[in-house]
C-alpha cells in the first residue's frame, strides 16, 4: 500500500504541474495573439474548443485525473495508517472515497 500511495502521489503531482504549464501557455497565447474571428463564438467554451481544442481537453483531463489520484492516494493512506484495525481502516477508506465523490 505504501508504494501505491507513493506512485499515486507522484502521478497526482505531475498531472497537476502539467495542468499549470499547459494553462499558463494558453493564457500567454491568449494575451499575445490577435484572433481574427469571421464566425463569432457564442460562448467562451466554444471559443476555447475551437481555438485550443487539445489544450482545453488536456487541462480538464489532467486536472480531474490528478484530483482522483490524490483522493485514492489519501484513501490508501488512511487504510495503511489504520491497518491494525481492519474494519475501521476499510470503513475510513470508504468514508473518504464517498465524501470525495460527492
């Protein structure tokens, strides 16, 4: 469980850092470029999907994957910390996952 926790925390950190890098790059491009728009976008999301489709989907995917891997890592941490009390550790892990999933 400790190695899975470590792996998930490293994965979560790298996904969140890549989210920061990609979104910073897109915001820099938005601030410096002039977009000629012959077909006016209805909303900001339509504009982002049309002009930055890969970046938009990458940021959303990396952010959500990072949050999920962080949540699962914390559930494993609870399971490992309470490993002497088997039923308590399972219920604590399930309680954390239920609270995080909404």
